[in-house]
C-alpha cells in the first residue's frame, strides 16, 4: 500500500476531558487513487487526516506514507517529509493576506526542486487573470483555487484535502472537484478528501467510512461518476 | 522565499506607518541621546589619555616644608625620577577672586594653550581658560595682581588643574572665584619678593617615576629627607618650631625630673630605713628609762604636798595685815578731810582780812584828815595782821597736803594687801592642783611605761615594713630608669616624624584635580550605555507586541504554510525583518544626528568644557560607538522579537491552524458574580497581559529616567540650599603655623586631615576637634567617651552611617587608622567633617592642652596671612554651591522630556494596539447596541487600574533603584553626601503627571473607538 495505517490510536486530554478519538484505524490507500473519508461530525476524520499528514502525533500504531514511517519523524525531518510529499487544502483557505495570488503560490514553489509550471497551473485553475490580486479581492471559490494551486505547485505526491468545498456553494464546489479530478488524472496525485458531503464519494475510487473513531466501511467504487455529473453538492 | 517574506512585510508597513514611525522616532531619539553622551564621554576619555602622554602629566606630586636641597634633588634625578618645581603663590585680585600663580612649566604637566602663547617677558601671563571665560578676559587684556600688571598673552589649561578647585576638598569647581596664572620664573620671583600673597608659598613638586621606582619607594626616600630648621626664613615657622622643640624639651625635662625624683625617693627610703633603725634603738632606751621616771614622779608628788601646807600659813598672815591696813586707811582719810576743811576756812578768813586792809587803805587816803589819820593807823594794824595770817594760812595748806598724801598712801597699802589676800585663795588651789596634777602624772607615767612597751613592738614591725619598702623602692627606681630610656627613644621618634620635610604625598590616582573630566564622563558613558540598552529592549519589546499581534492574527495561515513545509526561520524572518530594518534605519539616523549635529556629541562635550579646565578636543567617533548606534538597535530588536515569537512559532502546525490560544491560567480565574462591566474589564486586562506588561515596562523605564532627573535636581538643589543654610559660621581659618592665643571672637578647633575610601575614590575628611561651646556646630549629642564623634550630614550620607555605627578614618599618610563611634549627626553639609571633643582630639594627635590649628568665627578675624593655610568663608561656599544646579539644568530638562516622551509613545502604541486587537469585538458589541461611552468603559477605562497599579509599584521601585545606584555609582566621585529622599509632593507630582498623560492619551484613543463601526464585523471575516 502506498499509504497505510495499522492499529492507529489517538486520544486527546486527560482525566475528565479524555477523549479516545481514533480507536485503532487500519486503512490502506494505493498510489494515484482518489479516496474519500466520510463520517459524521466529530467522528475523527480530520484527526485521521492530520495524523497522515504528520500534523498531529499518534498514540500507538503506525502510519506509513510512500515507505516513510511518519510516526517516527520529528521536527525538521517531519517538515522535510511534508515539504517533499504533501499538499494540504483546508476548508478555510489560509492564504497570506498581503501576498498576491501569484506570490502566495510562489511561497510553495520555492519548496520544491521540480515545481510545476506556475503559469500552466494558473491556467488550469482558471486563475490567470486574478494572479496579481490580493486574497481579500477574491471570492471564496477563487481563494480556494488559489489555495489548491499553492498546494499543488510543488507537485506533491499526496494531496490531503479537509472539507475543500465546505465553505462553497454547489456550483463552485463542483468546479473545485472537477479541478481535483483533472489534476489527479494529469499528475497522478494521490488524493485523500475528507468530507461529510454524501455525493462526493461517487466520483472517487476508494471510500472509507469512519464512525466513532473506527473504520466502519471501506470499499472501492465499481463505477465512478465524473464530478460534472454529481448531484446534490 | 525570503524576498517574498520581505515583500509581504513591507506591505505590512503601509498599514502601520504611524506605529513604525513613532517607534523609529523613539529609537532614533534614544540612539541620538545615548550616542551623544557616549560619544562625548569616549572622546573626552580617549583624548584626555592622549593629552596625559603629550603633556607629560605627573605621576604624582608632593609638598614639602622647605624646598629640596641640591643633594636631595640630585639623588632623585640620578635615580631616574623626574621632578619639577610647581611652587605657587595665591593672590586675591580686585573682584575678590583668587589666582594661584605658577612659573611656566618646562617638563611636567605642560600647559595647553587654547589661544595665544606662553608668557615670555616678565609682564606677560597665561591665564586659565575657565577663569577667562567666566570673567570675559581676552588676549591682550591687562590683568592686575600682587601690585603688578600683566598682559594676557595666552589662555590655556594645565592638566594638574583639570578640575580647577582651590582646595582638594572642595566639592565643586567655581571658576568665578578661582583661577590660575602662569608667568616667567623671574616674574614669579619678583612677585615672591614683594610678599603680597595671601598665604605662604606652597612648595609643591610634580614627579614622574619613569619606571625607576614605585610610589612607595619615592615616598620612603622623601620621608627620610629632614630639613634644616635654620633654612626656613618664615618667622611663623620659626615660632612654631620653637614651640615644637620646646615641647620636646619640656617632655624630656619632665622625664628627667621623674627619674631624679625616683632616685631621691630611693635615697629617702633608705634614710627612712636607717631612721627607723635608730627609732628602734631609741624606743628600747626609753623603755629602759621608764622605772627611773616612775620613782622621780613619786618624789615630786611628796614635795608638792609640803608646798601646799606652807602656802596655807602664809595666806592667813596676809589676811590679818589686810584688815589693819584698811582701818588705818579710814582714819587717815578722816584726818585728811578735816585738814582740807581747815584750809578752806583759813582761806576765807585771809580774804576777809585782805578786804579790811584794802578798805583801811582807801579810808587813809580820804580828804578828811581825821578819817585819814585814824584810818591810816588802822591800816598799819591790818597790814601787819594780813602779813602775819598769810604765814598761818600757808602752814594750814601744807598740813592739808600732807594728810592728803598720807591718805592716798594708806589706801594704796590697803589695796595692795587686799589684792594679796584675794590671790591667796588662788595660790592655795594652785598648790593643791599641782599636787593633783603630779599625782595624775604619776599614773600617766605608769601608763606611758605600758605604751612604750607596745611602741617597742610596733617599731619592730615598722622596721620590717620599711625593709620591704626599700626593696619595692629599688624596683621602682629601676622601672623608672627603663621608662626613661624608652620614653627618650619614643620622644625622639615622635619628634623625628615632624622633622621630615615631606608634608603631603599625593600620587595621581588620589588627586581629584587630575583627569577629573574623563573620570566624571565615565559615569555618563556607563549609564548612557546601560539606559540605552534598556530603552532599546523596551522598544524592541513594544515592537514584539505588534509582531505577536500579527502572528496571532495570521496563526492559521502560518499553520497552513507550515503544513506545506515552509520553514519556521523563513516565517520568523518575515515577521522580524521589517522591525529590524526600521530599528536599523532609526539607529542610523540617531547615529548621524549624534555624530554630525551640533546638538549631538559636540554640545555634550561642551558641558564638560563649561565646567572643567580642559585642553581643546574635538568629537571623535570610535568603532564601538558605530557598532552601538548602527548595529545594536537592530540586533536587540531581532533578539527580543525572536525570543518572544519563538514560542508561538514553535507551536505545532495543527495548533496554529486551529488558532488555539495558549491556556493562560489567569484567564481561568473564577470571577464570581461581578457586575458585567468590571468583570469585562478584568477579562480584557487579563487577555491583554502582555500589552499591559509592556506599558508598565515602558512606564518603568520612563520613570527611571524621570526619577534620575528628579534625583539629580534634588541633589543639586540640596547642595545649593543646604550647603549655605546649614553653614552657621562665616569664616573658617586653618593655620599652617598655629598661634598660641585664640583670636578675639574666634572659636578654636583642632583640624586634622584624614581620608576615607568610597567606591575606589579617596575623599578628604576633616577630623575636627571642637570646644563644647562652639555655636556653629551642634555638638549636643556628644557624650563623654573619647571615641564618640558627631558627623556632618554630608559625611553621614556619603558613607551611609547612622547613630551607633562604628567606622574608621585613615591618616593622610595612610599609615594609621582611627576608629570612632557615631554619637550624633548634625546638619553641616558644605564639606565632609567628623567632629569630636577638642581635648579628645588633642590627646589623639598628641597635642598640648591648649593646641588649636583652626578657628571658626562669625566675623573676620585679625590673623597674619603668613600663618594661614586656608580661609573659607560662607560666601565661598555659597558661590560654589550654585555651580551644580547651573551645570545640570539642561540634563535635567532633557531627561524629563525623554521620560515623558517614552511613556506617552509606548502607552499610546500599546493601548491603541489593544483597541486594534479588540476592534472586531468592539464592532460586535456595537452591533449589539452598546454606545461609545460604554465601549470606552469596557475597553479603555480598565487600563486606568493597570496604570495606577503600575505607577504605585514603579515609582517606589525606581526610587529604590536610584537610591542605590545614584550615590554609589553616579555621584560616587563627588565629595559630599546628601539625603536622597524626595519630598512627598514630588511623588504626588509624578503620579499626577502619569494620570494626566494617561487621561490625555485615552481621550485621543476614544476617537478611535468612535471610529470603529459595526460594519467592521462583516469586513473582518473572510
Ligand atoms: N485538540 C483536541 N482536544 C480535545 N479533543 C479534540 C481535539 N481535537 C479534536 N478533538 C475531538 O476529537 C473528535 C474528533 O474530531 P475531528 O476534528 O477529527 O472530527 P471530524 O470528524 O473532523 O468532525 P467535523 O466533520 O465536524 O469536522 C471530536 O469529538 C473532537 O471534539
Ligand atoms: Mg473535520
């Protein structure tokens, strides 16, 4: 497996405020696939994604991404791991407010030895005309596209998206999803998308359900519906 | 990447131009102030050191009684030490100021000329520059002195009078009252011969050791030099010397007398011994004679009783004779009175006869011849009768006289016998008394005999006692012999010190006059350096509050960038680069201003020029200064900010993403059931603790600077006020050659110069013995113990001494320590003195009972100037005391303004920052319907609590810090001490000023509250 967790457990707090969020999660994701992690609010989806991305430490178990044992990394090595392998997209776009779209993307371009072509990326994302605007001058969808560009420019092997469409209307959401689909096809990027939107699971290869910190369902779609045909976004 | 971050940061500046400008002004101003001070100090210190070499500044100087003779000088010079005469004469000139006149310098402590040239002819002179400045003297002016007039050809300074004070113990320079003059040797000699100087010539030599020996060596050599009394012409010295020698002789004589007395005593005791031996013999003989004495007494007694009975017979005979004589006396008395009656009758008869005779004669002459005839014959008869009866009358008179004589003889006989008779009784009783007495004597003699026996025993004891006495006496006499020889040695030794020619030995390190300016600015250098760093830290901290604000605001963005692999250093760079650049630019501007503007280093140096007598110097910029001004602001900004935001940037990307606030315990404080607004205020304060802390830090620094100014003010003010107000005498004279009689109206004192060390400086302290009735100094607390002393307030404050403490003073030569106990502190402020009982002081220094060498008075006294060492008047003290305040005025103002600016800017920026941070909340509460006034109460007025609390802590804290730092470091080199205490109104004033400034700022900030619109809520969220 390209991405694999075994017996992954994660808890927060102590004593009265102790919460066992992940109670032994075993999942495996192949290279280049699009995977959706779904579940009710508070079930532990974001936590699982953060553990995969090395943003959060784990209690027990193992997390392996592209042959690297993430749980063993610390400090600068962890940062290097993320720099080399990962792209993140968040529900709130977290763009640097006083950098333009192009500059926001450039920040991450520097991080890679073989970055994607900035202009091509802007073209693909339909952001060319907005390249020199500041985030505050953009709509939510445009900002999210900028955030995606920032995550992709360093050509990561894995793209982790936490609620990428959470703050967007259905039209914009569809655009973003189509974009992800296109990128997956073009760059063969492995994508893990956390969402509680029920239709997104139909456009991906692999669907994992999390319930109360455990994997409750884990299956591959026989048939994929292209993003443009998704309903109820 | 870094370029991008820089670009981002620069866009950030635009938003906060005001903030950055204000901070840059602060930093620039601080750098300017600090560099001006430091640059000035470093320029002075550096160039002074250079001048010390160029001018061949002395390694020290010594004063002698008489000029060294050729042999002594040769000895020094041949050993490699250089020596130059710096003899001087003091003259009072027209305006009452005093000029000390020297010969031109050839070798040591050379004169630097500010203008003109040295004196070349005998009517030319160089005058000291500070004196010229104060008196408006220019080259070419004529200057009258000692009855001669000189043309001023040069204005300059000498390094040994860098601090041009008249006496080394003077607190402040007063160039209005004192200056120097340098003339040609021949002009000097002619002045000297005129003899108009205020006091005797001072024989000072400056020396340079040239590595040939150490100060101790030189001092030892000089101490060996004795002077020949005959060499000294000074009549006052001669008088003094005779007195001294006389005292030595008196002492020696006294000891000789003691010795002689002991010898005589020994002889006397020996005589006593032999006398007692004789006594023993005598008493023995007496004892032997006793029986004879007793028998003699018995014979005497029987003789006496015979005598008594004989006297009885005699007395009865006498009394019989007495009775006969009395009767005889009576009979003769009667006869005598009969005779005198007869004589009187006879006289009458005689008178009748004479009348008859006269009548007969008259009738005989009648014209009637019958009558005449008859009468004539009758007359013849009567005449015969008269002649015949006068013979009878004469016979009768003789009988009467004879009986009268017999009567008086009989009465004398009777009186004699009566006396004899009455004495018989006494004779009788005398005889019996004699008999009794002899009886008593007989018993007495018996008792005597017993007594003599006892006496014999007693005398024997006496004899042995005297033998012991003789032994003791011999030991005593030996002791006196030893004492005599040792006392003689000691006296020789004691009086030997005084024949040493060395009066004062003063190495350069102990000479307050030399290198005073660099010493003084050294303090400025260190305090400026320190305050500069503290200020830069404060400003960096203020910046860091802004940075932290941005970091917090952009926390999730930072988290996102981290997640993507952006390094922490790059992010930190992004936040710190602009403040660092701003600090750097401000530092550059501050440095440029300090270095190039006339109100920078040059004006700071001018303050030294206006006080000390210095050679010309220009501002110098040393590398350290540039590093401090150009590098330090940026470096401190970077360091402080890195330290402060490091904590935030080391948080995990996740916590940044979630924008988790660090759990601050204080925030969890249970606030109970308080009213909404107070509760809200407290929450707001707790939330803004960092900002609040910065405001208080700023207030602390501002207060430190302001309190420094106030401390300086109080210090100078008190020097000025108390020096004068608490000087109760008008004149203080100290003698070089004391006289015997206290001048009329003066109060004598014994004045001994001692020293005491303070923070590496050696200060002169006068140990003054006073009579208890001295009206100028309060001596009431002084007890009876000799070691008890009263301190002048200046001394007590300088050395932090209080009643009951013990302390020591060091003698001028450094060889002796005197220990004292503080019995009281009086109000005298003008110089450092320790007062003790005059007799105790005389004893301490081995002076005679009537010795004195100083006189205090409330009016000028008639004392020959040649006797005097110095004269200090209250007027001198007054004019010197004002110098401090004048020289400090500009510094005090600058510091107060600087403090106020720092406080206002820091507080404004920080409170504004709080409001900015709360802008969203403010607009939110406005949406809820709160009014501006209420919002002000919630967000602004709570700060009042912080300011008040901060002031209540910072004011006393700053004062406490200054109470320690000010006397111990900043004015450690000033030879006086003062109460540092502030009057209450100063504290009140500072507190009020803080509140006033706070009120002003909060009014300005209220405008920004009013400007915050509810619409902001909508804008602020993406
Ligand atoms: N730092 C934390 N401390 C304590 N509990 C936490 C922490 N982070 C998450 N949790 C808890 O862990 C559980 C899982 O949280 P998580 O964010 O993974 O849920 P989620 O599935 O992503 O939900 P949603 O769909 O609402 O985003 C929640 O119950 C949450 O309260
Ligand atoms: Mg989630």
